C-alpha cells in the first residue's frame, strides 16, 4: 500500500535558509517535509517561519524571525509595505531584484520549456526603480470608503498615503480621488503620463476618456479602461527591441494582440504594410486614430479573436516577414502556438509578461521551423516579481 508523504500543518514552525525567489515572488525554503514558499523573503535569508496557508496543498509561510539576513536584503522605504499588495520586493536591493528576475526566467525555460538558455539574457533595468508606474487599479472599501490596494493574499483594502512606485501625476490623482467625498466603485483604473491623467470610470476631479500619450517618436491614443503598459520609462527601448527584428525591414508584418498599436506604428516605418489585430474594439478604434495622427497610411487594424483571424483563407495565403505576438498573461493557446510554429515567415517576436506561459509556448514554437534567437528582460515592474520578456525567433 502506497504511503502518503507527511506534510506540514498550519501553524508549524521551521528554520532554514531561503535558496532563491520563484514566480509569484516568494522565497523557496527546503524544510524536513519538503519545500515551503516564504513571503517577503530574500535569497540567503536564514529565517524562522510559520506555515499559514496550505491552499491547493502548497505550504506557504510568513517570517517569524530573520536570524541572518541575505546579502540583498534592505529596509523597505514604504511604511505600508508588507501589508499592501501593490509591491512584493521593496525589501530587496535593486540589483538583487534583477538577479532574481533573471533566475525566474531561466528556471521557467529549463523546468517548463526544457530549454537551456546558454546565451546570456540581455537585461534592461528600470531607469527609476521608484516613481515610474503609470497605470494602476485602486479599490474602495464599501464600509470605510477608503481607497487603496488589496492587502497581500486578501480582498481587504489597505489605504495608504503617498505611493512611492507611482509617477507623480498618478500619486496626485490618488489624493484627489481620496478627497472627493463621494461613494466610489470597487475598481478604479488610472492611467497617466506627460502630465495627463485619466480614470475609468471617471471619478471627479479626474476626467475619463482617451488622451494622447507620447512614446518615443509616436503619439498614441490610450484609454484608462483598456490595456497599456504600466511603466513608460522603458517603452522606447522595448519598442526598439521588438521592431528591429529585421534590420532591413520587409514587405509585411503582423502585430497580433496589438492593443493601442504600440508596436504597429513603429513597424510601419520598416515594413511596406502592417496589420494589427486585437479583440478589444475600443483599442482598435484608438489605434486607427493614432495611425492617422502619425501619418501611417500603410498600417491597418482588425478587430477579432487572433486565432479566428489567422484561420481565414486570406490570411492563410499570406507570408509575413515578421509576426509579433504580445498575448495576455495566459499566453498563446496550444492551437495558436502550433499554427505559428508551422508558419512560413522569417521572424517571430514574442512579448510576454509571464515567464511560465512564455516557456511553455516557446517549447511548442521551436518544435516547428523556428529557432530561438535571443532573449531580453525588461524590468517594467520594479519592486514586484513581474517581468517583461522579449524572445525573438528566426526561421531555420
């Protein structure tokens, strides 16, 4: 008869050393009954922890005492850090954050994708580890009417004062909304940049609706209720990395999951024709207006599911020189990844905000005619475990 392996119980305490940080931001500690994931840990920390969650059979623990801090541990500057779920890594020196993110990407490719990233990953650190976030979602407590971010691992709202990770105009908008004295909805999306701020839904005194946001050489019509990148500082370099995939350009490029056209417009400078596709009709309308404003008549946009669009006869007959995919956190569907793997095009560039789904999809993509050319890490989300990765593929 098979013996069930002993596991931890709630309230169990153990002592050990944190080996590394894992996707989700927690530290990995190996105890006598297996691995425990430790919140707010730093690599090299020797700690006493207490198991406080066994959700889905995964033991998670909080630090009771730091016996010997790891070399990258620092004092978090935010007084709400630890409760507020807006950040996870303020207790890490910024260089330690970059090392951890590089390790998370390498681990995902090795463990999930079965791919050894032998070549060095090019890293683009955040120019400003604090004060760069341009897009946030606030929550309102229906009882206290206070606004803030959710508490870690809960739906309780943690009110805060000034937010150290936000751009100045976002921080001012938060204070204005806090002082408007009215009942507020649970989810308030705020987007700002170049001195402009909008909210969705509109919350006085912050107006709603789309506005023009410059990124590099281009103006984009962006809406606070639709997706746009959370930090603006690295966007010009991110765009350059994606659009330089073919040094000499080409005839046709597809920008799948194009959103507001962040990559579509710069691609139109390098290709004779560009087509952007996204399921959100609001972003597609805005992308078309951005093309007009930037005088890009060679870029067009289509609304619809990416897989359905690719399956149409007219698309199946085309052979783009470059395909860019920037899917949501869930990545590509298996059928879409397999379709792209069999495509007859020279280059594919994959922009991802989740290393696990990226590694999974890369494994499928490289089963076809594509080979992995290079990998770059962009730290668009400092003070958190989130990382933006750009993987470029070339035909064999």
